[in-house]
């Protein structure tokens, strides 16, 4: 049996996701709506040139990459996804949709390189997969409130997997050491500060725009804004759409003047 399955998320548009037996629901429709319908990544002054260079950290099954290459067919994307089953679905989606200029790396990003790091993979809620499962207690509480205790294992049941962690500046040297980065997108379930700390100051100067999803635990949103301010960005924040407020997710949009 295939490890992935194809799901139609819009008329004539299907994507592969990791196969999950006896799933209560699939989150892929939510992700499609967020990316393609509400266009959450192109708000508050975020614009893409005709042939953008984009770094997608936390690529999941590739919905953002598919969106970008439809909007800007000349896009070049460096994408990172550490979870093996999700990365496999990402590769299949890029192939099935004929997307060529995406380098899809099976790794996470952090402030320093690490060879073997344990990640928690939630097969039924893959987008919540994380290096920091202790931060998912709010999610478990929400599942109990909405579906009852009996649904926790079906929705938040998890397995541990291993992945490498790279520094973004190191990865950029292998991709292209000089070109501007038109958009840095980060959605990494609790590790966003470490991703940002792995980008050296000269490389920050190459980044023209950022969109970062932040769950505001332990002052993480303020710390994210401080880094962006120090790097000269103009920043707008808003609560993440269609995510319960109790989870404290914000979208951070950062832009700067450039030639």
C-alpha cells in the first residue's frame, strides 16, 4: 500500500498527503484554504516579483510551493521539511504538478547544525509535527473540548522520527551565496527563533520580505519582532486566521525598502 494518498482540495486540483488510517478529518483542506483562497502569505505589503527566490522553512506537503509557482512560474524555491512521510508527499506533489525549480531538503533548520534530532510526528495532524511536543498541550486540550477524551489518541497520536538540523546561512551557501531572497517564509511549530538565529547578518541583508507564523508562548512573538526590528524590517502582525485564539498563533509580515 502506498504511504501517501491523493486528496482533491478543489475542482481538478489534488495533492498527496501521508496516508492515515481511520482519520477523523484531514487538515489539507484547511491548508489549501489558508494558502490559495485567503492568500495568507501575500498580505500587508508582501509582493512577489516575476521570478522570485523564496526560502520555505517548514514546507509541509508543498502547498505554499505549489501556490507560488502558480502565481510566479519563474520562482526558485529552497524548501525544508524534516518529517520523512511529509517530505515524501512534498516530493510527490512537486513531481505530480510538474514543478521543477524547487530544491526540497529533508532537514529542519536551527541555530546550529545537528546530525540526529528527535521530532514528534502527528500522522493525523501532520502540520503540528514539531521538535517541541511539550508545546502542544493547548492543542490536546482543544481536542478534548471539541471531540472528547476518546479522540485524543486518534488526532494527537504521535511517533518519533529523526532528522538533521542545518543552519540557514550554511544552506544558502550551497544554494546561492549572493542572490537576494525575495521572501523567507517560516512555519516551524515552535522553532522559529532558532531558524532566525541560524541566519548570519550578511544573509539577513539579502532577505527582502518575511512571513513567519508564531505561537506566542514564553515571549516568542516579542523576541521574533525584536530580531526583525534589529535587521531593519517594517513589521505588521495579526492573529492567524481560522485558528482558535486560545492557541495564540500570530502571522508576522516583514518588509524592507530595497532597490
